[in-house]
């Protein structure tokens, strides 16, 4: 390294350098590396402590003499790239000229055009490739460039480009960012919530190994490519999971980080060097790191740097200053970069200021980018990250290139358009240019023929999402029999009932193999350890040790073909695995059925953004929030007790959420979920809350299966309706007890309903109401809720172990006054009984609420409520659970 410029004994230093030089010349780099490692090892053993350093010098990892030759036609590829650049820029400019403020990004793709074009022309395998397509995660806000290329390829029309960010226009438009939900046969991976690309791509690559190791798919060398921004790498999810990749030997994974050194507001690391920082982090984690910093123009200077002054200067200059060079011109660069040392000034004495300003950087040099990709795809046993230095807003002229405001630039003025046209040789007249038209050469032009041939030889166009349908054989009906027929006198929790069902499902001869149980280190909590032995925990390397419990029947069994994904304490990673499995139907053409079971509180609250992305990605699978319910999980307290995930679930468009009471409900819902997602091919995710309270589970009553799915079924009706009680999940027990008290102590007999899903009831009621609104000429339709409750305007009291808003979702659609009891506020640790009393959802509060509801309706006298309070010792001075 060049940090210690002062040398106590230069002669001695020179001797050492010469020795290594001769080793390099005579025996090559491998031998030189060996010698250096030996020396370091020796010095360290003798007490010379080496400073820890994960960095290499600030130069390209691949030296010019090691470069794989570029096989393409540079001239034609430049033409194509220029056209893609132009159309991408024109698309955003037009959209914003027409509708000011519609937004879009020009400068990001301008910086990464070469990174994408080299990949498209030489590396990314398409859907018809015999080995199967690569999976490509595009940097979300580089979408204009990806659309522009698809336009040249003939996949998108001019009209579609015109309607960029105008998806509601009658002819259809293009979504702002990659959204499979909105462009289902185009985009595969939603990437624009920064941080999610890295972690989901990592687990996608890992899931590919899982599918190969379990012999569900063949190993054909498919790759996962993730194109990322350097600013985006600051998200904890971007770096938080990177150690997984070397550990799992994911040589199918390639990250390409577009290091334009800028994010939205300014530099990523003004006072440091983001490329070096990322290199250190990735190398430390065990990745193959390829830095592509300098273009071919710099090679000559680097070769001539006999004094090491250039290397030293490259090392010391910070990103903030490097960014200044982009905008300040050649004279400034000569003075401030090269002017620091006389040897450096001398090095560039033959260069004009203009030459200095236009020395090309690595990420804009196709030959450098090509050789990095070529090495990445050949690398065995570990993942590769390419750190490519680029310029944000490259080619946008003096107002846009490299400026801090460049990210916000949404259109080009006339002068800038003309400059852009000249810089990239777009064959348009001045008159045409200023209208920013889309431009596509004739199909028989050399560049169009080249572009089509390249994609054809790589297996067709990308991005492309596979929408072809595949059918899954039904699980055998008898799998569900046990849960449906109840467990007699035996008490058990819904979690246990679910686990019993899951262990039967994995044994099903047709479906079992495709079930993917995913757990973040809570299998024992949920009583799932029996599955360890039964189906094994997936481990790419198998089990290299004898587990401490090997003498036990249920030992911790890891296996190469293990079925369980045990992700450790890592909900974000586990959810990323879920996403990979839940979209395998599209990415691999195989229906995998993930069951991701986790501590309910650490689901929606912690990783909702990933769940949202799963929705966008059209995931299909089961999420199971176990140890759910604010008062049902009793000892754990505030940070563990989930009383609101159902609210988040209700707000996520394709989540079907259920809070279930009895084992038969679980069986009915899972059976239906498998049918809906894996036979009817609907893009929904089922979310079930599961609890750990033990109670008796009866047999499935007749004819209620459809009602369970719709969200509500009748437990008991009364001859003369006076009052309704709605119970949900484990609090059904309190509702039933309250009904008994009402009858015994107060001679009131309520009707009782079990609500399996407030959100499904609400959705259907809302949809029905909408239909009625816009169809005044048609016969009035009734929602399930209305059909169940008729027009009976008796008061309703609904109880759940969640915040009141969960039950209140249906209140606009319930005839009569509606009252919800719920568990708003921070949790506490105590017994279930005390907690339910504290949160005012126990049987006594339910009775009180019911009595008061009748009183408000003028049905009974106020004095009764006073008696209720007295009889059940309800303390009016008890602290409120909702005030903080
Ligand atoms: C989680 C999240 N936060 C903020 C944003 C808004 N955003 C969009 S682009 C951007 C800057 C991106 O910088 P960088 O990753 O360096 O990409 P570049 O455009 O420089 O290639 C920001 C902050 C986002 N998309 N996602
Ligand atoms: Mg950036």
C-alpha cells in the first residue's frame, strides 16, 4: 500500500521489490502470491503484527494484459447503446413535457448503459436458452433504459413508451419501475424499494441451489444477476445478508454495483471511497471482488507510473473530489489531481486539458466491463461482485453530468437535446431533435440485425416473466381428516394443530416433495422439531459434524437434500426465501408450496416491505404468524405480543388473512389455499395467525366450509334475536363464556358467530357495495356479511385479540350498532387471564359491553350495568390499556 510514502531504506525496499518482480516474471502471479503469503505468515509468527487490510490498490482488479478479448463489434454496439440512451432520455423528457411532475429518471441509466448493454449483448441468457434463463434484478429506476431497449427489440410500441408512467391511459402504459403486478409478462422482480434487491437476489441464488440439491430441477448453470446502485448499498438489507453467499458457495450469483459515487442528494461517500469500502466489506465476507474503475485510456498512464505516484494519488483522492473532476474540466484536473506531485504532472505533459477531461472510466468502457463479466461467470465456488466506476448523468451535458442535482433532472431543454444528439451521433435533424422523438432504425439496418442476432443467440429477450400455467396434483383428502374430525377431549393449540397437518402434508406422495417449510430459528418453540429428522434441514454441504443430539431420535439433521429452510434468526432472509419459493412457479415452472412460520410479532411489523414486494411479485404461499395474539402469548410482554399484524395484512392487497379458532378451520383454509393458489393459479398469499393456547377442538360442523373461507360462520342463532356476539381466534373461548354468563346471570341469549377473517368479510362487502353502487338497474346483491346477519338491527359486540380496528373493518356493513373489543396498547407480561382483564377483552368486559349496548338501544335499564360492574368486581379505577 502507498500510505507510508516515507521510506527509511529505499535501497532495501527496491531489493525486495526486485525479488518479487523476478518471481512474477519467471514463475507468474501464483508463485509471487505464494511467496508473499509465506513471508507474511513468517513475519506474523515472529511478532510483526500485520495491519488488517481487506483492500487492494485503487486500480482495476483485472489488469489489461489479463483481459478476456472483447468478442463483439464495438462500433455497432456503440450505435445500439446510443439509441437506447436516446430513447430512454426521450421517454422521460416527453412524459415530463406533457405532464409536468410525472417524474422518471434519466441520469441513472445514463450512468449504467454500458453495464447493461454489454450484459444484454453477451451474457444474459433469455427464456429460450437451452440452459434456462438467467434471473436479472434490474436497478429499479434504470427502467427507462430497459424499456428503451425493449422498444428497439420490437417488444414495446411507441405508444407504450409515450405512456410511460401513465398506466391508466386507455392504450395502456408502462409502469414507473419493475412491477410484475402491473406488467406481468415483462418484469420479474420488483426492485425499487432499495435494499430488497440484494437480499432477495441472494436468497434467490440460494434457492436455486436448494432446487438443484433436492433434484427438483437440473443444474444447468443459470445465473442470478443483480444490478445495484452504490447509494442503495447503505440499506442494511443490502449488506446484511452478504455472508450467506460465500458460505453457500453461490457461484451462480453476480452483483453489479453501479458506482457513480452519487445518490439522490449528493455523494455516497464524499470524504471517503465507496468502492474501497464496498471492496473491503465484500472481500471480508468472502466474495470475489472485481473492481472496474479505470477505462482503457488510463492503462497507458498506469503502465508508465514507475514511481508509484499515480497509484498513491489514486489512493488518497476522495470521492467528493473525484466528482468535482467530472464537472470542472481538464485544467482543473491537471491542477488538482495531477498537480499534486511533479512526477504526475510530467506523466500527463503530452495530454491536452480536453484529453484529461475525457479519460474514460471503467464502467463506461465495454472492454473492461466485458472482461469483468467474463471472469464473473467463470468464477467457481463463490459469488462475484463487480464494482464499476461510472458517471451519473453520463452524456447529459454540462447541466446534468455528475451534478448533485442530476438525479432530479426530469427533462432536457433544446440545447441539451442537441448536445445529446451530437454526443451520441443520433441521426436526427435539429428540427426533429428538439421534439425529442423516439428513434428506431429500419429492421434491416446493421445495428438492428446485430441486436436481434445477439439476443437470439442468448435465448431471447429479457426481462420476461413466465406466465404459463402449471397444475399441481391435489393433496390426498385424508390428510385433512384428523384436523377436520377434531381431537376429542384432548386440548391443543392452533400451532400444534397446524404442525400436525404440515407433517402429514410433507408425507403426501404427490405434493409432499414440493412443500417448503421455512423457519427463522423457532422450530422448537412451535413444536416442529419432529420435522428435523423426518425431512431434514437443507444444507448445501450436507452435515459435516456429529450433532450433539445424534443419540436422540429427533436429532438436528442437516442434509444436502434436506427440505426445511432453517434460516437462523433472520426474518428478512427467511422472507426472501419465501419469495423465491413462492414464485418458483414462474421462475422454474414448478409449483413449490412454501409455509413460512415465524414469531408473529416479527412478521408484518418487521418485514412488511418484503411482504409487499412478495405481493408485487405475485407470490403464492402460506405465511404463518405463530405465537400470535396480544393476550394469548402471555409471558413475553411488550416487544413480543402481536396485536396488529392483521391490520397490516388487511392493507396488503393480495394477502388473505385468517385468525382461526379451531383445528378444522385451519384444515379448511389450508385446503382452500392450496386449491386457490396452486390449482386455480391465483396470485394471493394466505396469512394465518396461530396461537399457543391449549383448548379443545371440536369436529367440523356440517355445511360451513364455504363460510369459513368467506370469513364468518354461525355458532348459534336464537329464536328471537336480541344481541349478537362475534368472536375471533382464541378469544372465541371468552365469547362463549360471556354468552353463558349473559344467559345465566342476566337472562339474555345472544346469537354467536365465529369470524375467521374480518378482512375477507370487509373486502367482499366493499366489493358488493361497489357493484350495487354502479348497477342501479340490476337486482341488489347481498354480501356474505349481510346474508349472515340479515337486516336484524340488534347490537353487535365483536371481540378479537387484536387492535379494535381489526374488528371495526366490518362495522359499516353490519346492521345495527357495532361495538368492538380489542387489545390496543403496548403488551405486558402476565397470565392470560390477567392480560385479558387488563385489555378489557375477557368474558366480564364482554358481558358489560353487551349489557351497555342493549341499554344504549333502550332495551334495558342503566341499573343493570351497575349491577354487572358490581357482580364481576370490575374496577372503574383500573388503568386504561390504551393511554400511554
Ligand atoms: C427504500 C428506498 N428509499 C428511498 C428511495 C428513493 N430513491 C430512489 S433513487 C434514490 C437514489 C439512489 O442512489 P443510488 O443507489 O446510488 O443509485 P443511482 O441512481 O446513483 O444509480 C433514492 C434515495 C427508494 N427508492 N427506496
Ligand atoms: Mg449512485
